[in-house]
């Protein structure tokens, strides 16, 4: 009886939670698993593409030193950007420095980046062409990061239609398919053989996103004065307990409403996808681990990804 060793990896979308994908890959490699194919949406495409290109370690070294203010400078917030408030070009330029002009078809590990054609309303699989263009298209979060114009198409985030791209991995023979969901609220029986349930790994933070240092900086550039729907909430244990006990709906700011809406949409779509293309192992990263735009929390999300993967692999059955 031997344990499966060849892994097909489907990496889901979910903003800053996508740093957990790095931990997933690190844990697989530490246990001598061979990753034979990768498909990714949004942050899954970014992390997966960097790994397949052999540049993930360089990327991790870069993001490990980013602070909140560094992230603010990188994202280049502006109300004048078409289709979003973040250009993301500074981030993409840094990734371009790492990747150069690498072509997807030349990668040693077969890779698929998933984006969405906003005009045609269909998913687009990038399996050829320049890797950095595929990543840029796939990370264009609706209303947040500007869409990417490429070869006559207006392309948006892969998670709009395909938040967990398992199907593209099926073309490469593997022993086990692992899917990584970002932002899961629950753990229903989706047909996966493993549903990790982290216990106490990260404390829930119910303070609205509009009170983080990152978003306060954004609001200053937007000219928001903190009134209206963007209510003041302190990030304290007393506030968290009061929020949990308070009756009625919890008020959200503008950006939090957008982020939560995307989370709900992607959670629903993922359930359908898992039913149609069930991975052998399903790793769920909790929605409340970090918020969608908490891109300064790379280290803790990488560690969480490793812990969740370790739990899943410890329960992985041997194959006959």
C-alpha cells in the first residue's frame, strides 16, 4: 500500500486569504509530494503561476517585509481608474520583474490561470501566452482592481465564474486532486474526502474593515470623513463580544459590503463546482481568517495554510 504522491492542485480565489496557498504548496513539498499540475483563480493564479515558474520563494521573500503602508503605496488607489479603485500595476510590475517574459506553455509544471471575459460573460482559461498577462487578468477583483484589456477582451477576476478551478487539472494524470477554498463559512458534505476544521487557529476579528490602518489611508485619499454608513468601531474584545451579542444586522462600510458580497457569491459558486468536479481533498480556509484586502498579513496566512494542509494530509488514505 502506497500513499499518493502526484498532486493536481486547484487554488481558489479570495483576496489576501490566498497567501494560504503558499503554505499549502510549502507543506506538500516538505512531505515530498510532487505537484504535477496547477490551476488557479485570482490569488490562486498568482501564487500558482509563481510556483510553476520557480519564483515563489522570491515572491515570499518580498511580501514578508510588506507593512500596511507599503501595501497602500503599492495598490495605487484612485477614484479615476476605470472599473475599479486599484490599478495594481505596481504589484504587477514587481511580479513582472520576477517572471520576465515567461510563457505558460514553457513552464515545467502545466498551469492554467482562469479569468472572466466581462463582455462575453464566460470563463477564459490561460494555458498559453505570457504568464504575467494571465495573472494580471485573473486578479482583477470586480470593483476593486481595474479589468485587464488583452487581445480585444476585457478580462476580470477568475473567481467571478470559477472560484475553484478543478476542471483544468483533469488533463494531467495524478494520484490525488487537492482543492483549496478561500473564505469558507461552513463545512457541508461537498463530496470531498477531507474537510479540515481549524480550531482556534486565529481569533475572529469583528471590527469593520474600514477601521484598519490600511483602509483609513484609503479613505483619506478618497476624502471620506467617517460619517454615514462607515461607522466607527474599535477593535477590542469588548466590542467583539458586544457585536456578537447585538440583535439585528451588523452595519458595514462600502468596501466591506463589496467584499462580503463577493464572498457570498463565490461560496455559492464553489458549492456547485465541487459537486460537478469533486476534488479528492478539500481544504477550507475560513473567511474570518483575514479580510479580503489584508495583504500585509502574509506570514500568518502562510502558516495557516501549512497547518490546514498538514491536517488534510495526515488523514489522506493510502491507495491500493
